[in-house]
């Protein structure tokens, strides 16, 4: 019979029986097995997908390369920019470049590190919730790495996002507000919008279970702010915006050219990538069905609270993005989809049914098999909307770097990541690389904002001189559909095109 907790106990946390803390060998083994599973799954994905890094992934790689080689924050080394939405991802890839000398290998190290951390932290979460510490991480990470959505975002911060959010859940379940606040800070440094799901997880798994809710909230918020403020203050004063310019650039557009918004994006994806989108949707249906089942169950174990928290965090992130009104870039859905995948894995593991686990394993195998049916390594991932393949962009970028003088201003053609990474030229007339080109878009965002929105924009850009004159390019890259001179590119969504380098008019 358990004794009642003392009146001054700070937390009330459901705990599953764990091995005695005096057995270090068993502690290491229970971390080693999930770590090995997470690392193997991440390495397997990288082995088949390393050639399929999308153009926005190369934006992050270009920032990381400039940071590692020139200690400079910019998409190119010739001018400062503030369009990297994930500083933590940039820092980690830059560290990988310093160690290995390769941006692609740096991306792989971050990917494998993220899946490993996710598996280890989910194993700890599983023990707290009375679940199998091997089955839960294997199912969750297995669904993530085989998801056509996640597999199509190598190089971006999607896997890192789920890792840090899982870390929030791990330390919140353990009743550790300092560590929870630290991981919440890391979540914001991974993407500012991850503050929403991180707050939901901290509230649902830590604050509501605490007997000192105000004090616990204060510790989490205080540690989180102490973690993120140094970078955001530096970005605000030195880079000209506490929030990257990407927010204004993306939210000013609001939709794709065809009118698809973040809210209607799933319908767009179903039409564009029907089979892949249906496979992405299956774990989401399982997660939501599991939440409904848990809601009707009595009594509710710790696993129910865990499934609720991950599902609520995912839905909250989706609602926040829908409210902001951004175009439906497929990687924007990854935090919501990933958190719902973890929720589905919690429910399946909690069922304790071999049939349910086997069905999930078969689904993971089916999803993986559908992406391994073609050439391996991939030419491009399943969900891919760029105008050319990564290999074509890399060849074009290197060629441009040899044909124009080093540092010569080159006007971009509409997609900038691979060009900036491979060319070593001064890319202008592109808002992600050239702040003068971002100024009209920021002005448009001002026009669309209300009184509060304009005040926030004024605050964000208090140290930003948006009156910089545009740089006159010496060369212009022009993309045109169909065959033609220059470099041939083939986009699976729009067909053949060509990119031509011409003197700027």
C-alpha cells in the first residue's frame, strides 16, 4: 500500500515500476537498445534519401556552411540575411561540417542524432507510463522515418522538431521543470512556432500534475526564456529581427498561386501525391481514434494522458498555422503529423495486443516498401515540388560558380537553396538571400496586418534599416518551362524546364 505524498511534494506523477537505480549496467542497457533502434532507423533513411535533399534543405545547409567556414550568418557569405527559421538546426549542421567537412554528412549526423534522441526519450516516457520501453520507440520512430512526409524533408528541422518535443514530454513526465523549460527553449530555437506544442506538452504532462502549478509554470517559463533570449536578442539587434524575415515572406503570400492555403493544403496534397498522402493519413486516423477510445475509458492510466498530450500538441500546432495563414508547404505539417504519430504509437503500445503491434509493423513495412520500389538512393523523395532534381540543381550551381567571377551579383531564378550552397556567388533579387529584396514583401505584410500586427512588426524590425538600395546584378538566371538552352531541369510536378545564365539587362 502506497503512502500518501507529503503536503509539500512538488509533483504528482504517475510512474511505472523501474529497475533499481543501483544497477548501472541495466540503466545503460535500457538506453542502449532504444538508441540503437533509433540510430539504425535514422541511418537507414539517410542511406536511401541523402541525394534527395529538397531546395529548402539546401538553404539550411548554406547557412550552416557559411557559419562553419566564415563565421557568418547569411544564405551567402557576401551579405547578411535573417531567413534561417531554425537556428538550432543550422548550428548542429555547422558543427557536423566542422567535424566532417561535408554539409551532406552534417545533415546525416543531425538526422541520426534526432532519431536516436527521440527513441531514447520515448523509452524513458514509456517507462513512466507503464508501457514497453522498446516497443513504443520502435513503433514511433519507425512510423516517422517511413512516413512519406518526413522522408521528404531530409535536411530540414522536422526530425529535430520531434526530438526536442519528445524531450519536453520526457522531462515533463519525470516532474523536472528545469529540464522541461530547457527543452522548451530548444524547441523554440528549432522553430519559433514550436512554442505552441511545447507549451501544450509542458502543461498537460507537468503543470497539471503538479501541486504547485504557479511555481512550476514560472520555472518552466523562466528557464525557457533564459535559453532563447540570448539568441533572439542578438538576432533582434544584429540581424534586424527577433523573428526571421521568413515569417513576413511566407505569411505575406498566404497561399500558393492556385489559392491553396495551409487549411486546404491536405486536399492539394491528396491530388498531387495521392498514394503518399493516404499513407501519411493512416497514423493520424489511428491517433484520433485512440484519443476517442481513451476518452471513453475508465480508469485512465498514465498512457492515456500521454496520448492526449501528444495529440493535443499536434492539433494545436496545426490550428496555429492555419490561423496565421501560410502557404501549404509540406514540411509545415510535420510537427502536427509527427506528434500524432507518437500519439498513435502510444495507443497501439498500450493496447498490449500482438495483433495491433504486428499490424503497425506491417504498415511501417508497407510504407517503407512503397518508397523503396524505385531507384535507391532516391533521385528525389516521393513528395517533391521543386522545378528540378537535387542533382540537377547541384550541377547547375557548380557550373554557375565556374562561369561567373567569384562574388559577382547573380539574380536568382526563384529557388535559391542549391544555388547558394554550390555556387559561391552573391545571390541577389531573392528575399531569402538579399534583404533589399525582402523589404517590399515586409511592406506588404504591414499592409495586411491590423493595428496589433503592425505594432509587433514595428517592434520586431526596430533595428532593421529596410531602406537598403537593391544591388544591381551582373548576371541573371532565368527559368523557363520546356526544353531550351542552359541547364535542363525536371520537376516531377511541372515537367521539363531549363535554366539559362544571361547578362543582366
